[in-house]
């Protein structure tokens, strides 16, 4: 029997309560302040992010209009549709190391570095809606296991930074309506699975029922690799009555033979 979405949302809310999250990564930030720190990318002493690495990351992330190579389509076979996905950058080099530090080494301050690029891509890609219909920005959630380990959800944190800085207009509303199914709450991360396992797996997500039929949704994730995660998230939203218009990711993984951008 499937756990009601209200219960799943309560679990997500509890794990992401500001008090719990601030206690968790606040202690880490205090430790970084009291103890000599190093650059999140190159480990240079006395910098959380040294000027050279900050410049490189800025060169590897793009503001709209995004280059042609930063657009992709995720197949939705059951709907006979494709989900357009745009990325702010290509996963690699300093950007990849910064993203890994943000996700796995509690370098939470990097959310503020990434947030403006994500917000700009979302704003420029949003399709205007008639009247007062709001478009929901929906982060692909982290599992409770991952949130417990990190102390925060990376994608949600980037969106929250953007919202706090006033980077989103009023017609865009951040809504945490996607949740992991009960059987998938403690499952291994998608990014640690093989491509075939990720494409063939059952849907890990469940979405809260739409408050208005066809409510437009923009899905947001950190990295696009095979597209399996966004595909499952899009299908969960579709089943709940939403219209998923596009996906936005911070970085896109290119095939091994891809020529790096200069």
C-alpha cells in the first residue's frame, strides 16, 4: 500500500526544517570559520573559493541566451512526447569539482554562486500563462538519506537562494510537490547506478495532486546524465494532473567523445 503524499510531504518537511538544516550546516560553516579553510575547487589555502576558480566557474556557466549545445530533449515514451531541457553549463573541469564540493563536501555557500544562473535560465525559458495562472518551479528532490547526510537538498537550496534574492517574478512559485515513494526513500542514488538500470527502473517519485488541471510545471535538477531522473519526475507530475513544460539543469553531461568548449 502506497503511503499518502501528505505523509511523504511531512517527512520531507521535517527533514528540511530550517531549524534542523541550519543546525546541521551552520555548525559546519562555524567550523570552516574557526579552522583554516581551503578553496572548494583547488584546495588553495585561506579561500572558500579562490578568485581564479571563481572566474573559471563563471566562464563555464552561461546566462541566456544559452548556446545550442546546452539544449537537450528527454524522451517520454508513454506520452509520445519529448521534454525540452536546458542547461546552464557543461559538467566538467572546475564546474564539476565545485558541484561535487557543494553536494558531497558541505560547501553550502556555493548555492549562492550557482543560483543566479539557474534563475536566469528558468526565467528566460518560462512560457507566459494567461491571467493569474502561476507556473510551479519544482525541484527534483533528494532522498531522505541524502538530505540526512548533507544537511540540505542541493537543488532546493539553489532555488531558495534565488527566491530570497528576488530573482524570480511573482508568477513563478517554488513548490516541493515531488516526493520519493516509500520504497525508494532510502534507495541508492540514481547517479550511482548504471545507465541500463536507471532507464529500466520503476518510477521513484510521487507528486501531490494538481490544485488546478494542467498547472504548468518547470522541473529543476542539478545534472542531466541519462535523463532517467527527469523522465520519472515528469511522469509523476503528469499522473498527478500537471503539465510539465520544460526542464532546467545546472549542468549537462556530454558523451566521452564530446569536444570541450573553449
